[in-house]
C-alpha cells in the first residue's frame, strides 16, 4: 500500500480524487491529505471528499513541509499550475518522497535542471503522467511501429489542431502567459513531443521554430466587431455578440472552483481571449532533428474549426498515417462539442510497392481518448509489465519539454537551438527496441510494378 498527498486542487485534480473515491485501488493507494494555495478550493475539495474521507487532513500551501512531516506520505501528487511543479517535485524528493507530476514536468531549462539535479542527488522517482501514450489508438501506433510495419522511421509529419473551444480556453486562463505555462510549445506540445520521442524511441537534438499570436489579438477582435470588450467576460459590454463569451455563473463546477474563490487569490478564469497582455503564440511550426537521423515537421494551431491531429510516419518500408478527430470541451464546464460529425480515428498503412490497408483501430472510453483510466491503473494498480514502456520518468519528462523550450528560444532568436546545450547531466531514456538500421528489404511486386528497390 502506497500513501499519497495531493497538491493543487483545480480542475485536473478531479481525475486523482475520483480515483481515490472510487475505491478501485483501495488495496494499493491511500490518500492522506490535500493542499492548495487557495483556501476556497481547499474547502470545496474537502467538502466533496468528506463522504469517502471524513476529516481528511487539509493544508495551505505555506504549510506543505508541515504536511509532509505530519502525514509522512510515500509520494506527492503535483497538480498545480505548471510554473510551480518544480518547487513541489523537488521539495518532495528532498524530503525523501517520490513525486507524480502532471505535465508539463516544468516550463523552462533552469527549472528542468533543478529537477534533474535533485533526482540524481536524492535517488527518488519522478513520474510524469503522460496519459496521451495510453490512449488505445496511440498505443496501437506504437505497437505497429515497433513491429516494423513501415521499417525504420525516417521522418514524421505531425499537425495538431485545437479548436476554438478548447484552444481559446488557453487564452483565458493562467496559460496565457509564458511565465506560467511556457506557452503552448511547452504546456500543450509536451504531450506531442513526448509522443514523438516515444513513438520513435529516440531524443531530439536540434530545433528550429517559428510562431506568433495571429488570431487571439486585438486585430481579430476588431474583425469580429468586438472592439470595446472588457478585460474579462463577466462584465463585458460586448458579451452578447461574442462567440468566446464564457459565463461562469452558468456552470456550477466553474463557478464553484473559480468564480466563488476569486476573493482568495484574485485569479480570473474568464479573461478576454483577445487581451493585450497575452504573450503566448497561437500558431507554431517546428522542425526537429532526432538522434539517429529522423526529422519531424510539427505544427500546432489553437484556432481551428475542428479538434484533432494528423500524424504521418515515413519509413524504409512505407508510410503509416494516423488521423484522429476529437471532441473537446471547455475544461470544467462539461460541454462537449460533438456537433461536427467527427471523421473518427483512422490508421492506414501504405507499404512501398504493395497495396495499402486500413488497420482496425482500438478505441477507449473516458477522458483523453480513454488514456486516463489505463494510465491510472498503471500508476495506482498492480499492472503487468508493459511491453510498450509507457510509464515516463524525469528523464522522459525532461526530453518532452526540451523540444518546446528550444522552440521558444528559436522563436525568440531566429536561430536553430541545440537541445544538449539547454541542460547538463541528462541521461538518455530507455525505450523499447525499434526496427533496426540495416534490415534487408526483399524485392516485391504485388502491385504489378516492374521493378523494385532493395534499400540497404
Ligand atoms: N494530462 C492532461 O491531459 C492534463 C489536463 C488538464 C490539466 N493538466 C495539468 O494539470 C495541472 C493543473 O491544471 P488545472 O487545469 O487543474 O489548473 P487549475 O487552474 O484548475 O488548478 C490549479 C490549482 O493549483 C493551485 N495552485 C496554484 N499555485 C499554487 C501553489 N504555489 N501551491 C499550491 N497550489 C497552487 C491553484 O489554486 C489551483 O487550485 C497543470 O499542470 C496542467 O497542465 C493536465
């Protein structure tokens, strides 16, 4: 039985508290205490948990060290805003505990170095919760690549679309400033760059990026006829004709979590998506060179009419294409944008010189494409050994953010950035073996082609 304390009691913490309340892992995981900087959210969470955990210990963030002393947990779950992750991860390790942290592990290279140094010094474990690896179709892509369906992977084309529901929400919240989130290159793309590292089984070496705030700005507000908007939705004079109006009063969960608790920390959850002080990009394009020679061409757009991604792997034996059109929601309000008639999820393989075929896609249920529940079982249950090696430590957590951190620097300087110059003392992660470099590929002619090439 492992014992836990949870720090950070916002929207995402529900995934963890639901788990403790469900009793599903009651023989392997026990919640001892909760902690946050906002007294209102502490009270709210304590109230929600009171049935399953009467008298649960609650602490304000300033009493974090006292909580560790008094509760003596095995592990600290970190679910706070991104910029504060390093602080709790390191304090957990310094006090002899392990840490489980939400993504991104942290937001810049200095904080990343601090985590690397503390992990090495203390020998404690940090686990980063990359739920995206666990969603069944993405795991399936990993299996196909590992099985050599397209041979050795030479290049990747990856385009991620955030729609005007989900994407816009980053421009309302704390994420809108790089000092809090590292921008979408770190906060969001950590998932995507982690997937690529893991799918390819290698690490990034060089990064070149361009990005800008093209849509969530004053010019676009003018195009929509929204000049004269307020700093936030609550009192905005143009809210009745704004497609981005968020009425927190209308959503019980949001009102309870944020609006009712503004008095404690001044945090406004419904700031205008066109606000002047936003300093994150909404369109980014990145080229990454990987150890072993593969090249990634990646883009992220945060103002798309539909949500999802396309990823294509070009290999020595052919091409794998994976499309996923997702439903998304405004975090916390429960609405699902399902009206788009999603094209669904597809995996297709185009072998060289052979007939292309579709692969029956494995589907999951629940949040994040069914990934959350599989991951929780892996963390808190008693899972079998995982041939896909989906669990991620601080080394993989570091590589997942270093691409985005380098991209931020490249956007700023116009230069290509060497990832190895950002941090020191970072070992390479261990991934499952991938198809080899020197595999001989036999001649085939099933499409009636008169010739063929043997790739050496
Ligand atoms: N894996 C995923 O798919 C996924 C999805 C959503 C969020 N997340 C991550 O979860 C984390 C939390 O996101 P969220 O949406 O719940 O945000 P949120 O704003 O709803 O909650 C953050 C909480 O942290 C608290 N907090 C802020 N500073 C603190 C400090 N110094 N000490 C203690 N508590 C502090 C806030 O009061 C708030 O309760 C983020 O890192 C986010 O990236 C991950």
